[in-house]
């Protein structure tokens, strides 16, 4: 979809006049978002899964032994630590 480029303040202000506004409060009782961390994390995971599946980029699940990770033991040198 191509949009006309608005370069002047007046053109942008005129375009904003047609926007639909909804006035709300930040009251927690009206919050559409989950209020606890677990529910929020589950919502993020669901949205991520939907985005990847819609894009056709769902990789197959790897067993944990094949995850690209490494455990560093206390005192072990790391290449990314920069001397810390």
C-alpha cells in the first residue's frame, strides 16, 4: 500500500483530524493485558508462534541436547567477557 508523502505540518495535522480516538485510563481493572508474569509470557509465546507459523518459518523443535548453548562453570574464561 502506497501512502502519499505529507511534508508540511498542516498536511499532517489535517490527516490526524480523521483519526479515531479512544479515551481510556490506566486502571488495572480495565487492563486488557495479563497481570501476572506467567500469563504474559504465555501470551508472548503464543504471538511468537502465530507470527512464525504465518510467515511459514516454523523450525522443527530441537531436543535440548542440540540447543545452541553452552554452560560456563564459575571461574571459566569466556571469550565474550572482555576481562570481567
